[in-house]
């Protein structure tokens, strides 16, 4: 690998993504172990737990859009969280075709300790980077994402299906709003959609 490749922006973004994803996974794993849990929560599972902690009982389809995921991936995440006893599925009383996802008591208990782990990780991740620099980085990443979206073929269809965010990343929320912080730093919440 050449020196020029190592300093290429695309490669640096790739490595930053890998490092951040690995670091978050380790933080979540260590937090689960420190609290004596037999399960391990992954970053995608954390995103769902944080979203449900903010708005419990969301339909699976709305979770797909909120987390910019496709249905098969979302089904897998829900199934693994269900196997760990952190969420439960329930058919909507008014429309049996709609499946809603709820935190269990164990899921709510996990949300008592996991947010602190993710906040500690975020502090470590951004150590030495001022608030102004963080905002500039966030703004720059939002522009890069928008540029990539314009380059992708069929991006309007992908957005309609919930596979790409409708808009670039939004500014980071204030500390403590863990679900919003996670979504703001990973992907934009889907807006103006129905609940199924």
C-alpha cells in the first residue's frame, strides 16, 4: 500500500468507520459483561434499543425507516434481541398485519447501563477534538453523504424503500439524548412516513 493510499480521504473514512464500529462494539460488549449479562448487544442492536427506549412499541416497518435498514436485516436484529430477552414482538390489535416491537423488562434494564457505555465511548472517540471541530466534521460528513447519494444509481428508489437517508446528517443533539445522538451520528431518521 502506497503512502498516497494511506492518506486518501476515502481510505481514511473507511478506516475511521471500521475503528469506530469496532470500538463501539467493544464498549457494548464490555458493558454487558461488567453487568453480568450473558448476552452481548451489537451496535445495530444498540440502535434499535435506543430507538425503542425513546418510543416503545414502534411497528417493525417504522423501525426499518428510523434506522435506515431493510426488512430482512431488521428482522434479524429483532430476532436476536428477542432471543436475548430484550424485546418482544406483538401484533397490533387494530391491524394484525402490523407487528410492533416493545422493550422487555430486561431491555429496559439494559438501557439503564448501556447509554453510559456509549457516552464514555463517544467521549474517548472525540478526545482532543473541540466542539467546533466536531461540528465541522459532522457538517463535512453530511456533505460527503449527500454527494455519495447523488452518485448512486436509483437513489430515489432506495430512499423510498428506506435504504438511504432522505437528508444528510443533522447536527448532534445535546448530551444525554442517547437515541437521538446515535441516530444523528450514524444515519438520519426517516421522516413523513406512515406507521407500518
